């Protein structure tokens, strides 16, 4: 998607990232490098700053200090739509779709920019076969073909989450960021969504925030553990699970419950 | 919901029908005619209307109606499609109209092109103003946008008495449309000529505005309206999307202003003040912002109230206000929403079961409303008629408004009518439920 970027730069490079809201420092110096094609999970207890980190990366918030580089290019001062055009796409923790529009149209809107339609007012979207077929293909991938013409707002919660993932990947971004895609889901729904994420992100860089390590264990190449605004461990899932500090800070209870 | 409807129709043209026995696939197969049909019907109506309503006053009313249609549709590009609530939309129509008047008065230039081109210039002036205002007002939607639109509206309305050279002060600017280059020998001396000129522009503008809503930027206007943040993460700047909609809307508002200039040959401060901006908001909302054709219905109904009803009663604005209030409170989807509510029942073929319950409730309700309006009129007559003038005429009956009998009759009719309505309501509700539950299985 991006010809201008150097090939050996990591997909995402975060260094010295800090964020304060008033006196409270939520993100306290984060360094993290995520390689191309890596599936990286950021886990941590509630209030650890996972979503804040996410919002810093995607320019929803401006960092107090530090830099975030996408494909080697600094994101400071860019608007969300500019970052998106550089090949980064994100989902939201709270379902964030276009509820009044049809499921099909939700996906089609996500395709418009990457298909080069931009702000054109001389094209008819209904006549563009590439858009219709592309959107239908995405719907197939996220198993919502049967819901195609319903308003997105009437879908079940799990379906809306699936749609959100569909919207996130539709634009063809090579870096996908998912913010707690399984939040509030039952076990079977969680398994379903994780399978979906696995298939739709093949060949892409995935950064995913999750509350529960068990959910990402089988999917992530590497896991970072975020506690009180700091990353206390980064590594392969097995290493992280074995890390004493991680167990002490966060995983103890979860692991006991698992075994 | 509106988008959904359109999606069904529009995308149907690209769909390969897989199962022709499926009702929906059938509809898709024939959808090209389905899409074009309303436009053809509209064009035919525009052409034949003057043969049905031949009087000059009817032509004037229809011209007024079509101008309001363009104006309301352009307003809905902001409100309905873009989620931008403007309290100053009249300035774009007004400035377009004033520009058209000045062109009319620039005799050499005006004589160099035929009159039907004039609205285009007016549109460009409306668009020019929208370019300037939109450059800062579309940064935000919501309250900020609404307040800026109000401020700019007041500002330009105030300018009309300050910049007399352009706005003509209190008497406005007048001109003569017949000085244009004859258009195939036609100098637009007669009302009927102006009617067809207006009709042409109404149809063209409506088609263009409809097509606009089908383009990428038009579709994204809906997305930005629903969820600007999500739209930004799809690669679109919410601000630019709003800006394009705003500029396009200014263009079509300007066309409405140009048509006004041609029709009335005079523009005054009234054309761009806040009251006019308020009226177009009312018209659009009355028709329904959720559907493309909503503002058309709103414009037709409102113009009828404004012209036909105002001949019958001085209180027409009161009734228009009540109608607006009732719409906002009980049918937020407007008249268009009310119509579209019945589509499922029609699709399942059960709309027929609603006819009798409707007659049983709506007929007495209408009688009740008339009785109440009679009370309103009688009160008005008692309070405002000249002293000693006791005679009033209502529903083709002349009576003494100061005697007790008409009051008793009106109150009795109102109470009885509403009582019948109320008694028949459950039946309507039940019929409505059956007509709409059947759809579960089929659609």
C-alpha cells in the first residue's frame, strides 16, 4: 500500500511514549517495536492504559512526549484520516459502526477511499462493480451475507463486532489494530471472533488489545504486558506466561482459573 | 432506513439474480425501471399540471411550490444527508437571487444569454458564498455548526440594510426578466413560460441532488453524519466531506434563489432573513429528513397551506405551526416517514386490511380537528372582528359568533368525533399489528 516506506522499518515503532491527563500519568514511557506481519497482543488489567496507548497510536489523543512511527514515518500531528491513508486501520472498544446504514453499505463506505474514489461526485457508487463485489466479498468473510441489507444497528452484539472487524480490514490497510474485539462476549462468541480475526488478518500486521491472555494465547506471535502505563514484559506467549513479574502483577489469578 | 431503501434499489441494478422465485430478487431484476419510474412520473406531472390547473394564480402557486422544492431539497443535503442543522440557509438562496437580479439589471450582459441560463449564475453565486462560509463553518457539525450558521445568517441579513448597493436596502432590488436574449423567440412574458422554465430547473436540480447522494462523497456524508470518528478512520476527513456537501447545497439553494428572482422580479431582505431560514427548516422537517423525497412532500404541503389555506383564514400560520409541532412530536420521520411506514404492509399485500380501520378512525378525527379549528376561528372572530360585527362565515354557513349555539355545536361535534376516534383506535392498532407481523416470514 505504501511505496514510499523503507522496507526494513518495523511496521510500528513506539519510543519514549508518555501521556498525562492533568496530573495523572497514564502512559509512563513505552518503547515497543512491532515487525511487519507480526501478530502482537497488548494485554493488561483494567485501567492499565491499553486503550489510551491505542488512542495515542492512532492520533485520537496527542502524546505528552515520545514518538510513534508507522513504517518508519512519524505520526505526530497527523489526523486520523491521514494515518488511515498510510495503511493503519483500527477498531474500537465500544462498537463503532454506522447504525442507520445497511450492513452492506457500512462495508462499502470502508472500501471507498482505498478504491480511489476519494471525494468524487462524478461516480455512482451503485454502478461500481468493484465496490459491490468487494463489499460482498468482505461480507462473506465475516459471515454476514445473510444480513446484507439490514440496518447495522439491528444486528446482534457479536454480529456488530464482526461487522466492525470487517470495516476495519475492508480498506486494505496492512496494519490492523483491534481494541478488545471480544469484550463482553460469551465463550463461543469469543472463539468465533478469534477465528475470524485469524483468517482476515493473514499476511497483515495485527496489534490487538485484550484483557484476557487466554484469548490471545494461540493467536499472538508476541505478547506485551501493560501494567500501570508501563510494559513489564514483552515476548513469546510461553515466555510471558512464565515470567515471574507478569504472574505476580497480573496473570496469577487468570492462570489459576485456567488450570 | 432511507439508505437501506435506496441501497436495495440502486445496487439491484448491479445484482445478478440468482433465484427469480425470490420476491426480492424479482424486484431487483426490474429495478432499473423501478428507479427511473418516480422521475418519469414527476416529469409528466410537471408537464401536465398547467393543463389541469389553468388559472394564473394556480401557476403562481405551483411556481412557488417548485422553488420551495429545490430550496428544501438543498437544505436536506445538509440536514438529512449530512447531519448539519443550519439556521441560515436562506442567505445562500437570497444571495443567489440578488445576484440574479443584478445580472438582470446589467442590461448588456443580460441580453447576451437566454433567461433559462440565469439560475445557473445564481447557483454559482450561492456556491461562492457557501465556499467562503463553509471553509470555517464545516469544521464541526452539531451545535457549533448550528450557531455559526445562525450568526452568519444574521450577519448577512443585517448587511442587507448596510450594503444598499447590493441588497437595495428596504425596498430591495427589482428588475425585468424580459430583457434577456429571447429563447427560441420566447421572452417569458407569460406566467406559463416561467412555469416551464421553473419546472425544467426543478427536475434537473432534483435529479442532480439525487445523483449526488449516490456518489462517494454523498454516501460518506451519511457516514460522517452517523459517526464522524469512524469515517475518519476509513480515510475520510469529516470536515472535507461536510464542506463538499455544504458547497453543493449552497449551489442548489442559489438556483432556488435565481428561480425566485425570475418569478417575482424582486428580491428583498425577506428572502434571506432568519425567518426564511426557519421556514425552510420547517418545510424540510415536515416532509421528512430521512428520505430523499421527504422535502418535496414538505414543500408541496407547506406551499398549499401557505397559499390556499391563507386565502381561507388569517390563522394559516397557526395551523402550519400546529402541523409542524404534531409532526415533530408524533412523526419524527415527517410525512415521508409516515408514508414509508406502510411499505412493509404493502409488500406483504395486507395493506388492504388497514383501509377500513383507517376510515373509522381518521374520518372522525378529521371532523374533530375541523370542529376544534372552528372553535379557534370563532374565538379569533370574537376577539378581533370590528365592534358590532357579529356575523361570521365558516364552512359555508353564516352565523352569529356571539350566540351560544354555534359554540355548543362545535364543542359537541369535537367531543363526539374524538370519542369515536378513541373508541375505534384499538381496532386500528390490532389491524396494524397483523398487517406488519406477517412480514417476518416473507421479507
